DNA sequence: CTTCTCACA
DNA sequence: TGTGAGCA
């Protein structure tokens, strides 16, 4: 699984993540404050998110939309420090897929996100950023 | 121009 | 959470 390095590789700044997750920078930073996500920092204290972070953000978003608060989300997402392969015993009412999505699913999901937020002039920018992930 | 932190409405 | 100030 050489994909692990790529999905954990921090590559996009908060601006791209905003468009990808439909969250505001405020929210993303807020969730980070509450340790729901732990983006990498680089150069001038700049946040760099990995695909793992984006997936996580999307899960957080869906939970928020379901009316779950920060505390509640913590209870569901916390059990993951770095490498928690299996051993993911969850409560029956938790359908959250913490297990990694297959590449095809991830790609499809991201493409939909991009297509949903299609705005002349900005799309090229986003795709340009993403191209870094697809190839390289 | 984009992101960051902090503080206040 | 939103928004704006003041930096980097």
C-alpha cells in the first residue's frame, strides 16, 4: 500500500480544503482547535492538509449536519492517533466509515466535490492543485 | 493575494 | 460562527 504515503502527504492549503469540503476557514480552524483534525504546519506556520484530513473533515461535516456537536464527534473520531489498522470496535449506531475508502471511491468523491463547486475561473485552479495528487 | 492569530460584535 | 484588524 504505497498509497498511505500519498494520503497522508500534506499537500493543500486551507483555501483548497475549503472548496473541497464546503467548510469555512473559520470552521476548519475551529475543528482543529478542538483537535478533531491535526493538519501539518509548514514554512510560515501555514496549514497543510492531507487527503486523510480532507476525508476526516467531510466526516465531521456530515456529523455536524446531523446535529452532532464537537464533544459528540470527539467520541466518535478520537480513537485514531496514527496507525489504527483494524481493531475499530464501534458502537452499533455508528455507521461512520473510519476505514479508508478505496481509491476509486475517493477519486469519485473528490470529482463530485469539484463538479459541485464548479465556478468559471476557479475550477482550473482547483484541478491544477489536484493534478499534483493524480500524477507526480 | 492568501493564510494566520486574536478579539469582538 | 462570522468578521475584521494587523502580520507574515
